[in-house]
């Protein structure tokens, strides 16, 4: 008998699949913000995809908490820097 209650991990995963807003991941964390308004906040990937509608402060830096990649907002667009490139070129301290 299915009571609709979440009683095991299978039901939990099923519930998450149909209610993604409950567990939306926010892997992009602000690590540098000249304005100070967004520092320490986390954002969804979709928040950073629509750069035409976004007005981020110039120089804001996002870091992906999973991949450790960076996105820097400059001149009304994002510049993406892969973590692997940072390690190879030695730019870790420059962002």
C-alpha cells in the first residue's frame, strides 16, 4: 500500500525528481564582490546563464564549489576560468 509518505531513499529520490525547487543546487558562491552586496551568497547555474538580463557589479567573482572553476563579471559578460588553467599557470592568488 502506497501511503505517499517518504519512507525510504527511493521515494525520496522520486520526490526530488518531481519537486526540483526543494533541492536546487546553488554551486556558484561569490568570493569577491566590490559592492559587498552579494559576498558569500550562492547562486544557481541558471542565475549566471542569462547575462543579458543580469547587472552584476563589475569585478564580482563566483567560484563553483564543486569544480572550483571561476566566473568573473567584466564589461557586461562573464569570463570563465577553469581551475585546471589556474593551477597550470599559477594564477591562484590573482583572483
